[in-house]
């Protein structure tokens, strides 16, 4: 069984050049930043904001209660060793939601359980949110950057 949360007591290593996805549309804004690694997976910070009342009840893929539940915002990782279409789903490590001056904002720490100790892995993070006019955004993290970040991770 894959680990549903990051290992406690381990300090992740930051990725060089701070890979990220930042997308603004007339309906919403989304940022995926703070990508960090541990041997057992990838951590990231996801933040969304909108004034559009039609987007207030969005179900994010990591919040879905069942595999068949309809979601509007989907986020996943593929590795260079996955078969076409293989996905590693995001798990929510923690999160919060709030409203300020008519803006609905959410921030989450996400955990992608993937064994990064294998030497030939490159990761591609995917985000889609069609209702907010964010069709498909990606960021790719090369193996050399993963290895550099792993060398900075602290494993007691």
C-alpha cells in the first residue's frame, strides 16, 4: 500500500530553480509552488483563489471520497517509467480554506507517493481545472534536479 502522507520527522530537499505552475484566468488563479522531495515522494503547495461563485463548490481530486466521484480540479504526477496514462494521485497532507473581501482562497500541502530512489525517474506534474479555463498545465522535473534535492533532504 502506498503511503498516504509524507514521512514525519524527515525534512524534504527543495528542487533547484523552483519549478512551478502559476496560472491566472478571468475566473480564477492557481499556483503550484514549493516543490520538495523525499526518497518516498514529492511535496507541493497548491493555492487557488476565485471570486466566481460558480467555482466555490469545486471538488479537488484529492478531496474526492471515492474513485468515481466527479471532480473539477485534477492534479497528478506521471513518471518517465509509467506506462502511458499512468497517474500517481495527489494526497492532501493538510489544507485550509477562507474568504476575504469576496475572494474564496484555498491552500493545500500535497503529497505524491512515488519512490524517488530509482535512478531513471523524471516527474511531470499535471493540473487541469476546465471550469476555471485552466485546461492542462504541466511542469517537468528532471532526474538530476531530483537527485540534487534528495542530497539536501535530512533523514534522521
